[in-house]
């Protein structure tokens, strides 16, 4: 493996994670859910427990103030919806793009794509069959491999198309893929494509692109319901606007409305692991599950198991538990860290312990795995420990994806105390000259304090011997805790989104409870399902956003009869 593999190229695009507080404050903060209080029929079929009626009855709208008719209706101006709209514009289709907010949604920067021209330039070939089965393994095969195959086969064309619109060449990140990781035989091919930090936001570029072709986003259109008569096709939707209810009739409708992370009732009932280990908000506040609910009301089927996207960066003050602040539907998670709810150090594989002062899992894993493991520990949180050599340790760790951003504050040679001055001042990072003092500062007392000190000694032995006797972490991901000052920080997870949704086939057509196509209805992005189960495959960097953009394009092409 390469220890000194950190370069400007390796950091292209990482500013979103470490330095985009302005975006995060507006898009990824705590926001009220739509609320909804009949889910029994749906849940009884899936076997999931229900504590409250999160689905509610389909709204009955007796009168609309306006009716429009188009060939194609796209609902949601995010990563999938804007890709769909730009594709529709290319094809000269008569379409309408509706968005409930006043602006297009922020773009995810990491775009997963397979065997692109950028792979060719780097003399890299991704084993497509192995990748397909690795994705299915993450989901315990609770997925539709034919749907995954669409992304694998069409994502290269998607990157070619995006490059042309962006007026720039995406860069393929190849740093950090030359070694084993995760304590076992994960397949970790480089598929992460990013545009330069100097490039305009991708979704803003796509909006300008469709504007130039004579189309506009219809902002202020909040989805109320889809239109379907009994078992017939979906024929459009009704939206709430500032003028009343607008009905849009369409031969085909594409849902691109995002997941449900901002809907507390859906989270509590469909994804209880979230409240057991998440401490911070990192999602788009408009992602309230409205498209998923609308699909269910017209007979669609939803994935049987949740798949939250949780990153291990939800820094909290000592003594803070995971979960919402209260049972109120507008409650935030507990962290007061702010910004986009992510302190990037959390993803670095330093020693991590529970409130008992003991390690409880291999720290060298995909982001959400340590969060899931922490759900079985007191408070659903964990504490990360490092010493004065942390920067050199992180270079050696050579992680993949946006976790590399943890090194960005040190690129100019800044010492730890300078890079983390704000976190130290606010108490999120605790500093001490001895391990015993660190234990006190982190809140360990009595038996937990003794266990913590013993665990540090044991971990140092593992580093000296270059062998993790307890959890099998790779030797190069071990670090010593011998050089003062010492640092520690408590974490839970940061919730970015949910990626379980409406079941679809390989053409993005939404399926009903009998797994038959609902004519006229497509779904793309996080409101669609059939791919993930239980986790997000973080080592396959950008696979979620890559499939989102690819599927937005595919849905339009299929609806237009181009496939």
C-alpha cells in the first residue's frame, strides 16, 4: 500500500464534507416533518411493527384551481429529477419538473460509475460481475440484481453525458484502493468520480441547461397525491401551490422526491436503528418521504427492510445519548455540533470505546458499521482516541471516499490544536497530557475509567506487535497512544438519507404488491428501492448518487420509448 498517497487530486471535491457549512446550514439541518398519523394495511403485509400511523389516508381533493397536461411529469428537482429533466430536454419531450421548495436541491458530489473513459485512462478495469455480487452481498441479496445491473452497464454513458454538460472532465479517485480494508475481503474498486471544487454545483448547472432549452422548474409545487383509478395507470398528480391545488395530467410520472430522513414518524417506525445510534442531522430537510407515501397510496410496494445512510461523524458532548431530543415530530437529533452535522475525524479508524471504556468492534469498517455496533452499547455512542501523531497515522490509514477529508485541515501544516481550535473550545474534542486526565475529561469514572486506561495499554500492545488480537483490524490501521497530548471525542452517527423506497424493476417502473408494473409510474433516487438493505455500501464510493443520476436518465428514456 502507499502511505504517502495524499495529494490535491485525492482531495478534489472533499470540500463538501469538511468546508460546506453554508450548504449544510441551509439544506441539511433540522426541519419539521410533514407529520402523518392508515399504515396498518401496508405494515401487516411487510411484517413490520407499527407504533403509530405514519402513512395516513390518501388525501381527498374535491376541487383544483388549475389543470395542466404534459407527456411527462417529473416530481422533485434534486439529483435524479434534474438528470431526468435534462435528459427529457435533450429528447425534446413535453415535460414539467415540479419542486416544492424555492430552489433546486444541492448536488451530492461523489458520483459512482463503472468502467468509464476515466477508468480507461487510468488503466483500471472494474470486475462488473464481482461488483454486482458485492452489492448484493451488502444487502444479503434482499435486492434486485437486474436493477443494480442497469447502473453498472449505463453509468459510464452517464458520466460522458455529464462531462459534456458540466464543461469539465470528472476525475476518478484512485488513491487508497491498493490495500485490503474492513478486516475481511471486501471488493473495493475505484468508482468515485468528482468534479473540481471550482466547478459550479452540478444541479445548478443542470437547471441552467434545461433553462437554455426553454424549460423551467415549477417551484412551489408540493406533491399531495398521485392520480390513479383503481388498477389503471398513474395519470399524473395533484400539487399544493400558493394558488391552491394544481392538477397535472401526464402519460408518465417520475417520482424523484428523495428518502424520508426528515419524517420522524417514518424513521421511528421503518428504521428504528436510526434513533438507536444517530446523533446528528445531515440530510436535506425536504426529504420527508412524501413521494414514497404517494406511491404507497396508489398500491406500490416498498422495501421490507430499512436502509439508512449513516456516517460515523455525529460529534457530541460527553454524556449525550443517541436519538431525538424529544418525541415531538419536529425534534432534532441530540448533537449541537452544527453545520452539516459531520466532524470528519469520526471516520478515521483510531481506537474507539463504549461508555464501559472498552473497544466493542473493529474500527476499520464502512461508516455505518461502527454506528450499528454502537446501537448495542450504552447510549448508542462511542469515544474515539488519538494522540499527537494523529496526522501521520491518518496518512498511513489511507481511507477511501470522503473520509479523506479529515486530513484537509492539516494540508497546510496546521497543528492539531489549531485545526481543532473550535472543537476544543466548545468541548467536542477533549485534550489532556495523560491518559488518566483524558479519561476524566471524557467522563469515564470508577470501573469504566479503569477499563479505559487498561484498554489503552492493551491497544498499545497491539500496535507494538502489529496484530489486533481482539477484533482483527489491519496492522496498518493500528496506532499508538503514547505521545502526548492525547485527544478524545464522543460520536454517534450522522443521518444523511434513507435509501429504501418503492420497489422498481430494471427500467425504474414502480411495482405493486404482486411485483407487477404500475403503468405510468417510475421512481429514481432515494425514493426508489430494490437495491439496499440494512446499510449503505460505503466502500463502493458514490454508488447511491451514481445510480440516482443514471436512473433518472434511464426512466426518461424508457418512458419516451427510447429503450
